[in-house]
C-alpha cells in the first residue's frame, strides 16, 4: 500500500499541464488564474473626496470651532464624474460630493456635518472644526499602484479578486480550462432518490455528493446512470464516460469482491493501473489509472470513504489540472475536547467538529457508511497508527 503523500505525488505527476482560456472577468469566480495580472492604473485613479462636504485649504481653518467658526466663500461645486477647472484660493472652498476629484490647491475635505450656511451672507459657509491635510481625502494610488500584482498566477479567483480586477479595468482574464469529470456509481443494490425503495435496496448518494465536490474544485461534473454489477454494464458505462470526459470518477466496484469489476474492465480496455490501495482509513481501496490520455479515479462505495478519498486524493488533482499553485486543504491547530485513539495500523482520518470555543471533538460514529456524522463534521483529524491522545492535546485539523 502507498502512503497518502506518495499517492498524491504520483497522481499530480500524471496530471497534464493546464490549458489556458480567456473568459470575461465577471465569470471567473472559482476559476484559477494562469498568469499574474498587474494593475494598469492606480487606485484611486485620482485624489478624491471620501465623503460629502467641502474641499478646503486646511490652513484656512486654523483655530476653527463652533464658538469661533471659520468663514469661507463657496466658489464652486463638484459631483462624482465632474471636474473643477479652477483653483481653490485662500478663504474659499468648493462644495464636493463623495468620489468627486479634489480641486487644485485643496488638501482636505470638511464633513458637511461640521459646517453651516451663514444666515446673513449668501455664498458663505461657517466651518466649525479644524481639519488636517489629507483628512477625508482618498489619495491616488493609496490602494493599488500601477504595475502592482492584483491577482497572482495559480490562485483561485474569488469575489474580492473580481472587484479589484474590474476596478482596474480588466475585462477578460486567462484561466485554466475546467476538466470534464464523468461520475459513475456501481452497485446492483442502488436506487436513485425519488424511486420507491424496494427490499434489499438503498438510495445512492455518491454521485450527487461527488458532483458537488467536483463543482467546488471548479471542474465540470457529468453524472451517468447507475451501473449494475456486471462486467458488461461496467464496460459500457466506463467506455462512454471515458469517451465524453477528461477523467472518470467511479464509486464502488474497486475492491476485491466477486462483483467488483472497475479495475478488471479498465485493464481490458487498455488502461494502466497506476496504483491501488492507499494506507489510510477510511478509503484504502482507491484506484488511479490512465488510458489514452484519460484518467480514472476510483473511490470506494461507502460514502464516507468516497468523501475522504476525494478530498485527499482527487481534489488536489483537479485543482492542479486547472493550474492551481495550492492544492492542499487548509489546516490549523486546535485542542482536543475529548481523548481519541487509533488502535489500527493505518492512518485514520477521523471526522471531527471544530467547536465555537476552538476545541475539536468527534463528529459521531466513525464507520465508513455513517453519513449522519459526516454531515455534522467540518474537518478531519489525521490520527497516526497506534496513537492515543488525551483531552487537551494540541492537534492539526484539516478543514473542509
């Protein structure tokens, strides 16, 4: 059996390099940027007002207070999208609104709330407070400077990236092409949700679960009909999915049982099994293979095993395929709320819950068929063989 890290390395080494495609920036959420993107302009583009008020020369307001207001002549008005062609001379000001460019020689903005109109002199205002140079002014380039990297290469783009890209005038961006992933589930005992449940049958959940996980990576899932446990049905379904996809993700049929046909049928089709079995629990019977430029990921049929092996083995591959520089799940330290142990000889990835107080506890039953505890979990605890950890021990939690 391979250790997990060795299995991941083998998979990533077999993944083809990303293929770039150009898409509109508003469609790039969740996609992976291929190259760094540099700002072509400063942000802000020009000095502008941070609020509604009056653009002033701060030196004109020395000593201003409610009891001793400074009187200024209003010599113009600027709204956002307009410019002021004149210059603010001593003892004058310009009415200004949020986002409007600062007029020449003005170095601060007085909030509207700190002023009042002179009752006895039209065109004059009284300023009731002092301001410092630069107060309430957004300076050109204080946020982003021209030439600065605003979206690095190999990162998954999110709404915040879209904001800065669009704000600097980027309309289109090069991202990694999304691999198409065919999803098969094998098992003669399986029924699709919504059908009447017959004796001895169970509802199949892996395709929907794996489709959601594939979508979260940015790849494109395609679900195929359920496959009964015969070599003929497996061969037909696997052949169609390989023809129509970049990779096929199967659940079930990868162990050593009499009705497990995925590995043997794949080999008959000319496929090369890269490895089978990973030293981990849950999820030991995991298959990775290649055939004519297409890839096979075979996860176990038990839903928790399928979930965990996808996160730790398939997810990194799909992100790497799109050009992501970081493929590992986020992890952090936490303190155990209760003792845990692993009496087995394989690493056990326990389903855990990180609590609001920062402690971590078991999410419930750890058997690989127990999806109830999976739904209650938000992380995995990598527990070494033979480990016995007491409550309060510091552990690393893999989050999902």
